[in-house]
C-alpha cells in the first residue's frame, strides 16, 4: 500500500494549511513530512498515517491506496 499523497494535499488545500502547519499539528519535523509527501508516499509507517489522519480529521484508510 502507498500513501495517497494527493489526498493529503487536497485535504491541506481544503483547510488552507501548509505542510509546515500539518507537521506542527502532528508534532513532526516538517522536513520529515516533506520527504514523505515528495517521496511518492512509499516511505512511511502506519503510526505516521494515523498521526496525519488525526491531524486532518479523516479516517486513516482514506489516506492509503
């Protein structure tokens, strides 16, 4: 399974959030999140998916393809 980075970017646009803001909401370094999102969604853990989902208020399964 891959992380659906387009879905995450769409959710960010809806909220008018930057990747930096999402990283702050997650308590993660923004460089790490940029790398995950720009790496095509191949380099992540399930815990990271959960943290992204919690920050965006969406179910984690929506973020996976």
